[in-house]
C-alpha cells in the first residue's frame, strides 16, 4: 500500500510539471514580432550594428527601401541610432517619406522618446 501511494504521488508530481511546462507561454519582446520578415539592413539598424549597415549600403542596399512598412531611417529613429541616422542621411535617405499610417522618421523618434534621434532629424530637416 505504501509503495502504491509513493508511486502515485511521484506520478502526480511528474505529470503536473509537464502540464505546467506545456501551458507556459514564452513572452517575446515587442520588436521580435515586428521584425520577423525584415530585410537584413533593417535588422542591422535595429541592433545598432553600424559597421554592418555601412557594408550593406556599400554593397548597394537601398537606403529608402521599406521593411515591414518602415524605411531604414524610421527604424533608426525608433531605436535612437543617431550614428546610423547620420550615415543614412549622408547616403541620401529621404526625410519626407512616411509609412502607411502617415508617420515620418521624426514622429517615430518622438513616439519612442528617442530625444537624440529626434534632435538629429530636426537639425537635418532645417
């Protein structure tokens, strides 16, 4: 009888752990969903990898190509990548482009509280 109770309690513990593990949902950061199908240039910008961004541009990447509805400049503004913003502007990125919602790179910087990026874009606009 004691063995049966011990085996049943062990089985209950094991199966409850498996049930909890299966029910647990992995929470991903918000940006993981957005950049699921992003271009390599957009991914490098979001990560802040300036050297890779320079290489992509050197090899002919379009600095105004949209990825998930956003231009590279919008992505850099959203993630406060000031050095990337300067690089993109030097390479001919268009400040006036907007996404499907009508948001510009400056608006993305303002909405993301990316003050340095917003200041850089305001200076470039002037």
